[in-house]
C-alpha cells in the first residue's frame, strides 16, 4: 500500500487528459466562474505535469481552498496541495498540509503514508532537519486552520 501512495508523487498526467481538463476549465472560465469540480480536475492534472504546471496547479488549488465554501472537499484540496508541494520539494509546506489533515483525521492512513513518503524523500534530499524548523509550515497551518475555523 505504501508503494501506491509513493507512486502518486511521481505520477505523470496523460497530455490528452491535461488538455481535456484545461479545455473544460477554460470554457467555463470564459462564461464566468468555473465550477469547483472543473477547477479541481484541472488543478490536479497540472500538479502531475511539468514543474511550471505544478506551480500553476498549486496556485489554482490554493485559490480553490480559500474560496470554495464547501468544507467537504477541502480535505481533498489539502491532500493534493501536500502532493504538489512535495513534487516541488517544498517539503515543509507539504508536511504542514499533511499535519492539518492528520489534526482533523488522526486515523487517516493515506495522509500518514504520504507523510512517511515525504519524510523519506526529505532524508534522501538531505532536507529533513531544515523542514522540521521551517517557518513555512507554521504559516500554511495557520492559514488553513483559519479557513476551516471560519466555515464553522
């Protein structure tokens, strides 16, 4: 099971799928505001593409997290933001997102496994100590915690 979670950090989107999600998102955007599902699909496709696309996908998912009123989907947004940040080697931010999930869902095995994978990659990259003391984690945790708290 751990290997399944690990593969998500290396998974690449099929270019046909990326274009299909981009087209749906852009079509809706031209008519006004794209739906949350079109935005989410496009954002998650982008984070499985090139580094520049991962950055764009992260921005899209962060905006969706801030603006989408439905708390039910925020868990997915936070999870995929953790993946995106891990892909960009922003490990402190990735761990902050995972910590938010685990604070809300202490028995979330998928989030726990993703945390293990991120920590493994950090050790491989020699960045584990830096992320533990990183200030970015505190900032991200505060922002997302405030978003969840404001919706209650």
